[in-house]
């Protein structure tokens, strides 16, 4: 394939000093942070991707991306995390058995220790998306991390909810894909595999059910996440080049995270996947149990056309408001869905100003 935009490019953030900060988790994985700095002073912002995406969703060169917007609007020291769910690391391309509990207990605390070693005691704010948001709030509300000035949690948080068709897929697909078809993971870029290989054939089969566009990776993503044609975003919200490089911006994933999402959906809140797992004894079984005691303000955001996590954050806001009245906030973006909140062509006009306003108010 010929790429219009290079894979894992940093060209979307000019006029910043960019450094990579590798770190190791307590359970033995090598992960990484990217730091974009113009001046090592003031409040710090850590940005966290969702499952199968990466830092790249926040530094896209084809539009005014989140990192560049933050740097241009008063936040001169921005970090992005690539946790074990990132497509910049190989961990999703296996039949693993990690859950979001592992991310909450091992990835986020280790990332913050690495960040703190560089920035000291300055205020740290977090902007998180999708299962990065769910897992970070599990880490925060579960007591694995503290000292966070504020959090912006997009699309889902501590009460994941999905459409009925998505719940059926979550119930059936992991076992069918692993044990019947023998796939260790799903990959939106399977259409780029050699002709007549299993992944290529699977992608062609999915294409038959998605006539809404001519991008096979977009079709695969609608199978992997949510309910819709397309499911993750509105076509009208994206630059054409963003849509065309979907196979680069989203990576492969194994199926065990889906099992944890299903368990939370059925429970109606964020819960531990396996309460008997001794490795995770430091985490609570119910992550909302001590919500009243967490004094970090959370801004819950979502699009009103979210076909992945539906009204999850509206429901979560109501739950957090009942536990701690006046502490948390909710913003619903008209016309937006799940992923286009960060990857749309006009996010710098419609979305990012509201986010930076919240961060500045919490910093003050």
C-alpha cells in the first residue's frame, strides 16, 4: 500500500521538543510515553488512547489535533501514553488474557511514576478516551493512582453501556473467533493481507454487510466496535485522508478485553473481571463503591450520536453526581459520535475549547 501520511509520524506536532520515555510495568511489559514540550512549566496534561488506537489519534497531521491545540492554548507540556492496548506495541496481536484491571493496576501507575520523575509535583491533568478512560478511572477510583488535578473522560467511564447488537457481539464473538475460527485477534487492516489468506477473506465477508463506504478498514471497525454504518464516527466529521488511513490509526486486538466490557455492561458499572485473582487484590471488586471519596473533578464527555458506548457517560454523570453533588461535569457534543470527538476535522472548534476551559478552571 502507498501511504499519504507515514505510519507513526510525529509531523502533526511542529514547534515542540518531542522525547520518548520508555518504562516497565510491575507485571513485566515495556511501554512508553511521548512528551511534547515547548516550556517545562505550568500544568501538565497526560493524554490516553483507547483500545487498538495509540498516541497517533491525538497527533494527526491532517487536522488541528489535540496535542497541538493544548500546546497552542496554555498547556506547554503535554504527554501521551501508549499502554498495553496501543497499536504502537505488539501486545494486542496475541490470544492474551489481560483485562482492564491489568491496565488499571500496572500501566497507569507506572506511567505516572515515569511522568512524575520528569515533572515533579506540578499539577497533572488527564484526558482519556474509550477503554483508556474506563481503565484510568478504574485506576483512580480504585486507589491505584492519586494526586490528579482533573480528568476528562470521553465516551465511557465507570458505567459502560452498549447497544443491544453490540452486547450480542460481545457475548458470542470472543468464543467463536478464538475457539471456532482460531483467530487470536481481529485486525481492521486485514484487507491489506495477501489475497485469499484467512484475514483477507474475513475482511471481504465483512464488506458484504457494509455498503456505506468503500474503505474495508472502516467496515472492520464497525464490526469490532459498536452498532452502525459506520459505528465509530460520522463520515461527515472526518477528513477523507483520515477515513482512508483507518487501518493505520486503529490496530488489532485480542478478545479478552471484550469479555471484561461485557461483564461490566451486565453489572451496570465497572467491576473487577475476576475477584479471585490474587494479582489484583489491591483493586476493589466494585470501582464505584468509594466514588464519594474521590475528590478529583471529572468532566464526562460524549457525542450525542455515540453508537459504541451509547449514553454511558450520561448515566455515569448521574451516578457520580448522586455520590458527590457539584464535583463533576457533563458535556454532550451535538452531531458527534465516539471517535470523531478527537479525530474530526473541526474538533478544534467544536470540542477542544470546552475541554481546555475545564482544564484551566481546575488548574486555577
